[in-house]
C-alpha cells in the first residue's frame, strides 16, 4: 500500500498570509491527525479527524483549522501566519479502531517557513 | 496537567553497551503508552506500545504505574539504533501527548 502523502513538501509564506496543507491517508484508513514539530516544542498534536468530523483537538489557537473529505483526505489551514508558525507539519493516518491509540502512520511532512 | 517528560535531550552510548531512554508521565487515568522513533531521513514510526508487551528490534519498555514511568531499554546498543525517540501517551477518545524527544547517538 502507498504510504501517507503530504503536499506540498516545502512552503514559504510571509506573515499575515494564510496557507493550506494537504494530506492523503493510507487507503482504508479513516482517521487523519495533524501535528506541529518544532525544535523548541517538539511534536505537538493539532487535531484529529474521523469520518469528516473533528474528533479531538490540541491546544492551538483558532487560526489553525482543518477538515476531512468523504474520501478521508484532509487539509489543514493556518490563517494570519506568524513567524512562530514556522515548523514541520506532520500528518498521520490510522484505522482508528482505538482513536489515537491506534498505530499512527506518518507522512513525510510539509516544511513551512514564515518570513 | 497531562504531560510526558523525557529528561534527556541527547543520550550517547557506546556500541554494545546497555541503553535506557527515560520517560515519565503525568495523566489522570490509565493511559496507553507508546514509543515512536524517527531514523535519519525516515518517517516517524511506532516502535512499540505497552499493551503489546513485545520486544521490537531488541527494545522493551515496562510501564511502571507507581513511578508513572515507561522507560525504553535495550541490553546491547547497535549503531543502527541511532535515532530520535519520542515517548507518547493517549487513551481512546482522547488526544495524544508526545514528549520532546531524546536523540540517541550510538558511538562506535
């Protein structure tokens, strides 16, 4: 099976802009979760989607949002970008029988740089 | 507060020596604990989970509820063990919390 794919792989934006990142899960996986990875804070959970519904949410401001489509593909959006949003954004998918306790299969990430 | 603490940012161990990566947690309830690993230029992947009680690549981890710890151990380090290791916890229906990670460097 093909793994989790994320597009684009690299992105450069300026402060105040917005950005949309895309994630395609492993075929058959219904849960998609998003994470922000930075050198200072490590890996932080953003949100999880299952059957087009947000099932769990981390402690991030409302500028961070996401959605999931009927084919399980997911997008996350960050509005009004700040310098501190520069990070590697990881997406993971799982079968989601047990929610986030299921084995998460991670994508390669999207490297976002905010100038 | 719910959190996962990995006290060592970097751990250097000689090849053939024992390895112990520490993980302590704070959680109200009975979480499931995991170790995830990221090898150089590879994706983050699950190494093991406490409920499986299995040994993966020679690594084991025992959940100590009294000490709220889930340390990762291997008796004899190999060079291919060099990677970033993340301890994490979750519970069905709840979010997942990761520690900040420990970089394991195996010295030849």
